[in-house]
């Protein structure tokens, strides 16, 4: 039996629901915390196993890939193995349900994620990825996109092996289609995110440490354009421009928040 949320958190959810009830446009930014209850370690969680002695930030960079492509490729293949059997949790499902309700009631609801897993898509959401997708590769030479099937059937061994894969078109090596530190975000997705943050009445940061820019700056953009900012995170973040903090896990808070909004 999961313990009830505290009176304080219930009050925070009520406060957020009142804010959201009158909103005509909502922008949501999710981070690794939204997948934590699906069993996927967050980006800054300590790494385990073979990767224990590495920091994610040191592997997620073009320099690291140039220096040792096989090491970085193996890390991503390991991360794919870590997420391949993971399923959406109540946070992903609540966001997908909210997006569906919004579409029916003429509310603008934009979901942006920093995550590279596909759990928002599995839950049925339409989502914009700012930092790329784990299940997609790109040729390091000609930039050709090569899908990596998340459910390797017959080619399971090859699909998640540590062997580098060469591009069929030009022979260059494939890299994950992911935005590494020091690399620009995809223009279209960033433009969508910036516009949604600037146009929304309420901006919700869910499960992100708000440490990585420019994504972490979206709440500021929203606030500067007159939006209210809600944060859902069991731990404090450096975000100082928050109107309401729901200090609870997203998988617990979001279903309750959705219920509270419809009860108003
Ligand atoms: C850019 C993909 C410019 C990788 C990621 C020097 C040179 C260049 C740039 C910089 C520089 N110095 C600083 C920068 C900017 C840099 C940056 O911000 N660095 C930080 C570290 C200071 N940013 C960049 O480099 C960006 N690019 O600036 O380009 C440019 C422009 C034009 C032309 C060329 C260049 C690119 C940033 C993207 C990096 N890639 N991911 C991969 O995944 O392998 S970012 C990485 O951090 C994650 O993937 C994630 O996307 C992001 C944020 O992490 P979070 O999602 O917040 O996860 P985290 O673990 O930190 O926190 C989890 C949170 O969840 C916690 O708060 C926890 O309390 C909470 N939580 C836990 N459980 C729950 C929960 N919440 C709710 N419910 C729960 N159950
Ligand atoms: Zn190529």
C-alpha cells in the first residue's frame, strides 16, 4: 500500500490545480526524473557496473566520441539495454491523458522533453525531444539517420553489440542521434519549445535538475512572458522562479493533479 501524500503536498497540488484550471495554454518540460519510477536511473544518478567509474557528462560529448568512439558507443548500447524493457509509469500516462483531454477542450498543451528514452511516445504522447533520441543513430560523416529498433528481434545480438556500425551509404561510423554537451540543439524542436514557453499561461518543470542550458532557461522565458511556473520534483532545484513547488515524485503527483483539476 503506497503511503498517502502529506497534507502539505496535497495543498500544493490544490494550489497548482487552481492555477491550471483557468490556463488556456500549458507548456510542460520533463527531465530524467519523469522516467525514474519506470526504473530508469536519472542522468546524474551514480552510474553502475562497468560504467561506475565514468561520469555521464564525460561520455556525452563529441570529444569523448572522437577520442574513443567504441567506448562511447558501448555506453549507449549499455544504456539501451538498461531501458529496453522499461515501461511508462503513471507520470507518463497522466501526461498523455492530459494531452488528449486538452485536444478535446481546445486547450494548448505542448510537451517538451530533455529525455532520450521513448516512454512518452509509448504512453501515447506527442512529444518534442530537445536532446535527441536513444533509439536513433546518425552517420558521423554524412549525417544519415539510421533507426535502431528498440525491439531487436532476429538481429538482437548485432543491435546491442559493442561493435561500431558503418553507414551503408558512405562507410562512416554511426553515432547515437543525441545532442552531446557542446552541441547545438535541433533548431526546429528548440524553436517549438521557445515559442511554447513564451506563449503559455502555465509552465511546468517536471523531474529535472534544471542544470542544463538552454533547456533550463525555458522556465525563465515563460516567466518573462507572464506565465506562472510550477515545479514537480521531490528534491529542491536551483530554480528560483517557481510559483508552486509540488515536492513529490511525478508518478504520484501527476495523477492526483489531473484529478484535482477536473474536480474544480
Ligand atoms: C549548447 C543527452 C551551444 C546526452 C544531454 C561549454 C561548451 C558548450 C556548452 C556549454 C559549456 N558550458 C556549459 C555549456 C552549456 C551546456 C550546459 O548547460 N552544461 C551544464 C552541465 C552546465 N549545454 C550544452 O552543451 C547544450 N548545448 O549549449 O550548445 C551551442 C550553440 C550553437 C552551436 C554549438 C553549440 C547541450 C546540452 C545537452 C546535453 N545532452 N543529454 C545523453 O542523455 O546521453 S543533457 C543531460 O542533462 C540529460 O540528458 C538531460 O537531458 C539533462 C538534464 O538532466 P535532467 O533530465 O534534469 O536529469 P538529472 O539527473 O540532472 O535530474 C533529475 C531530476 O529528477 C532531479 O532533480 C531529481 O530530484 C528529480 N527526480 C528524481 N526522481 C523523480 C524526480 N522528479 C520527479 N519524480 C521523480 N520520481
Ligand atoms: Zn554516412
